[in-house]
């Protein structure tokens, strides 16, 4: 065996170029810069609560982003200085303890470091005979166990949109095969002589996240194939309506193939009646998919895990690790109960990717064969390291903490005369508004939007918004592992304070206009 010299920097031969530093002095300079980056990042992450939740990039600094491509570089130190002055302070705020917008996770310091290790090692995760894919296999197998479908196949992908779309693609493949066709061969292009003579349709509630429309379009089903089922007062799918729609669609020559339940809807955190949908899918021979983008991980939290019952009955589940899993972007997981059908949907045989009996390519490109991507990064490492370091139990406690804080906040809203809860808050999402007697909905809509913008622009907190029955709602979606009870109290106080301030401004403006 040829020995590889250890711990010795090798200078570049003169006349050769590389992105590596050219000699040991240059390596030392980069090492010092790296240490500075690490110190800066940890300094900020450990003091976020004292910083604004959000601040906008000032107009005076925007010109940097209009500069043309640099033909000659300015050096790593200068490039980092630009990052520090123009980028670092002006993120969207989602790492901050008082960020509750949309559903965005914070990331963790350890996962950040794991990302550095993954990028430094930079392995290729199509498959092959090396440790990194074993890490992903293990992570997927852990997640399948936590979701109650041990042995499910799956992989990590970029996000919930990708994970759900993958699953719907597998469902579409399986449906066409069950009808004697082959969607990989014929696509859905030639309906009359294609895999199924009837248009395939699938079902989800009107509260389904926007990924489903994109997926329907992308998979060649078309948006008309996505049948939107009404919801009840709890914002859960109306199963009587679902049954009626399936029956009517069949009578009208359509071909139902899948029902999607949502575990944690993006608007209000509602979860569809998963066990009943599972039963209906069994009775009707339909694929049962669950979009658990953020909600599925609530299986780890004792007080709400009952809401997730039925997840374990799904044919496929999609969920994010970059929402309630606290991982830095991006990372999501798709699980398919029957690993074989997942493989059959995607497997390809390219000669340049041929499997060998020994060596690096032993085992073949098994991850590329379960999904769309060939070149895949080492996303699994951050999940693996965080779970190794802190354990599943701690993630469960943090999810529980978020639920407790959100529920407490919802109760405080109910108890406050100037606040109004606009939808049930079963999980971690609270939709509410500031209100005052004698103000109509139109005025309240304008006022609450202004309230939201002041909260954000003053750097106090970042909720987002939605519309509930036409009413503008402030929306807290709480997946934040950094939030303390004090942060929650501060947000509540700021909302009422700014609301009172806006009422004061309104009264003053009306008085000025006169009677
Ligand atoms: C966020 C979300 C998605 C989309 O996931 P991304 O990771 O943003 O692509 C899908 N469904 C639900 C319920 C979500 O909350």
C-alpha cells in the first residue's frame, strides 16, 4: 500500500492553480479567517435575543448587489467583510427567538457545524460503497420508526414540496401499474391509448398547502385532477363530502387514485382524521398519502401525539426536518411504505453508473434510484449528528414546549378584551387579531396589517399573516426552539401596545377631520 503522508501541507507547484491556498502561509491565513467566521457566528447565535428580529437592508447598501461579476477576485478576507456588512445582519430573521413567520425553522449551532463537515468532506450521495450513504440509510430508518412505519423506504430531499411531489409521483406510478399501464413508458400524454382511459384524480382538503397544485401540474395530471374537499368547523377534511365527491367523480368517468391527508395544515395547524381516511382508502383501493410537512414530528410530543394517530397507516408520508426538526435549510424526508414501488418509479440503468462487485461503486446508485436527484449532498449528517448529540427525546421535549407556549398564547388571546382568536389552535399555530369595539372588519383588516408591519419593522418579532374567513389574521406558527416564555409574553404585550397606538392614531385622525 502506498503511504499517504500525514499532516503536511503540500505547496502547489509554481504555474499550477487551485482553489486551495497555495502554500502553508496561505493555509494559515485561511485558517485564521475560518476561526473568525466561526467566532462571529457563535457570538451572534448566542446573543440573538438582544438583536432585532428583522431589519431591512438599507437603500445605501443595495448597490453592492448590482455590481457585475468580479473578473479578478478581492480575496477571501475582503469577501467575508462584505458578507458581514451587507448580508449577515439582513436575513429574514428566522433564526431569532421571536420569529414565528410562515413555518421556518431556526437551525442549530451543532447542525451548522455538521454542514461544514459535510461540505468539507463533500461526498456524493447517489449511493455507492462508503459511509455517508450509510448515515442517510440510518437516518431514514430512524425516521420511519418514529413515524410508525419501520421498514419503509425513502430518502432525504430538499423540502416538503419535493417530498410530497415525490410521493405523489410514486402514487401515480403505482395507480397506473395497477390499471395495467406504465406511466414511465407512456406518460399521461395519450389518454385514449395510454395507461388509463380515464383521467386520474386525487383528493385533498381546501386547506392543503400549495405544493399540491404545483405537483399536479408538474406530474402531468393538471390542476383539475386535484379535487379540493371542503373542511368542517375545525378546518379538517369533511369526509362525507369526500365520499360524495369520489362517487360523483367515478360516475362522471374520472378515475380516483389517491387521497392526501394533512397532518398540521399550514393555516391553522389542523390535522385531518387520518385513521378514517386510511380506512376509506383501503375500502376504495386508493393510495393514502400524508403531508406532515411540519406536523408529523408532533408524534414525538406526548400531549399532541394522539392528533397524529393514523400516520402509521399511510402509504407515503412527507415531512420536513427544516421546520419542526430544527435543521438548517434544506432537509425533508419522504417515506414510502413499500420500498419496491418507490424503486420501480425511479430506477434507471445507465452504463456510466453501473454497479461493480467490489470497490467504490459496489451497491450501485441506490439513492438516485429512489428519487429524482442523481448528485445528492450529505444532508443526512446534520440530522444524524444532532440526534446523536441530543437524542430524540430532547427534540420531543422542544416540540412539546412549542405546543405549550402556543396554547398558552391562544388562551391569553381568548382572555384579552382587545384580542380575538380567529381559528381553533389545536397544535402550534395561532391565528388572531387585535380588535376594538365599533371598528368594522374592513378597518380591522387594514389596522392588523399595519400592526404586523410595525412589529416586523421595529424588529420586535416576526409573525406572518393569513386570511381566515376573509379576515386578516396575525399568524404565529411556532416551531422555534429558541423561544422562551418571556419572548411569548413580550410579543403579546407588543401586539396590544401597537394595537392601542393604532386606535389612538385613528381617533386622532377622525377628530381632525371633524364630525
Ligand atoms: C411548508 C409546508 C409544505 C412545503 O414544504 P417546503 O419545505 O416549504 O417545500 C407543504 N405542506 C405543508 C403543510 C407545509 O406546512
